[in-house]
C-alpha cells in the first residue's frame, strides 16, 4: 500500500511537515483499518475497570484518581501493541515518550477532545494526540506539532498549555470518531443488567448473560466482569459451562478460539467471534429449503426466530485445534 492509498489521510489545509506525515503514514501502514488501535483503547478501558475483580464496566464507576491513569496506561499499551512502528524509547535525556522513524514524539491523551495539556518540554515537538469515550463507543488519534503558532500563549502554574484553535485545525487525523470494540454491558438496559448480576454465583450470571445477550459479540472482558472468578472463560464452555447447561434450551455458543466455531457462526449469519470472544443464539432443526443452515450432529440447523418455541436441545459444537 502506497502513502497515496492510505485511508484517512488528507493534508488539505495543513502546514508542510514531512516528519508529521511520515509518522502518520507509519501507523496507517501498520494498521490501515484502525483495528489494532481500537483494541489498544478497549484494552486500556478494561484494565482500568478491572471487571474480573470489581464488577465495574463504566467510566463513571471509576474514582477520579483512577481516571487520571488512563493516559499513562494508554501510552504503555500503545508502545507494546505497536513495537513494529515505535522503534524504541528516546534517549535518556529526552523528555518525550516515543521515537518513530528517528523522530521523537510525545503521547497525549484527554477524555475530552482538544483538551490535551502540553508541558514546556514538548513545545516544538510532534504530539500523538488521542481521545476516547466508552459511553459513545468512539476514539480518535492524530498527529500535530506543538509549535508556537499552534499553542495558546498562556499556561497554568506548571507552565502547561493547550493547542489553540489553529493548532486543533492542524491535527493530521489518522482516525477520528472511529468505533471502539463494543462494551456490551453499556448497551444493556437496567432491568437486563439487574437480571444478569442477580445471582451470587458467577456460573449462573454467565448463563443469564448468554440467555439475554444473543446475536452479539461478547468479549473476554465482559465474561470476566460478569463471572468475577478465576478461569472465567471456563464458565462459557463445555464440561459444565454455559455451552453445556444451556444446550437443553437450544443455545449454541460458538467461541472465536476455534475456526470450526467461527465457521458455524458465519454459516448461520451470526457475528463471527475473534479469539477470546463468544456469540450466543438459539437454534432449531432446519429444512433443506431453509437458508443459512449448518449441519451438526448429522442434522441441519438454523437460527431460531424471535419467540419460536424450542423443542429440542442444541447440537454439540465440534471442537478441534485452532
């Protein structure tokens, strides 16, 4: 993919800055769809929530001191996820966070768009500016230079300042208001949340999650938050997990760890889970004339229609190596 073919890049109205463009293009070559970047934002939210141990899944459930850690955690997670782009850390005497293609660059995060705080040591340098909102399910990432023309003149007591309107207009956006991997629990109404979390037992909560959240990807962290147990993914599988206990109710629960499971979800027109994800839905025996069927246990099956009676247990999903 050439620089001219990269998505999301437009230099219209921006100052000439070859270093800025080199850095933007390096990230886009490594992640043209933004999927890897989106996963970094998602991971940072989930690490802060620590749902497995706290049951939290919303930004407003965090303490103020915890919220302030998002930026530093994001910086660390981004460095780890993009070690193919971020060459190394700057020299010991450099106050900036990253080095990309020989250019030192600072990473700045703010929960609010355009509110990045800029310390004097980053003045004149390139900035990787980021923001995200879990409630809206969006994230943005861009590159801008903290030049004299792009900064507000006045600072706070620590001499920190912000981008001025010209500076915000000079951001080279890689992705803006892109979609976060979903936080399923945020999308559920209070009554559904109450039903999921009603039981004191993690296995029972996972069963209710799989009953009530169907036809949607359920991520690993959601399972951890609901189960609040060690080995939480085991609560979704066979050998006593939801895949076994909900089979009499017609539920099929493919997991993204197995290609054959992904193929089943795909054939039935359901969302296809990735590694560490599951999707739950009910199935009924199908006729040869039905569309979107899959053969399991020697019979054809299709997804049950809303309100359709379940008269037979779901088939067993085949398990193979990844």
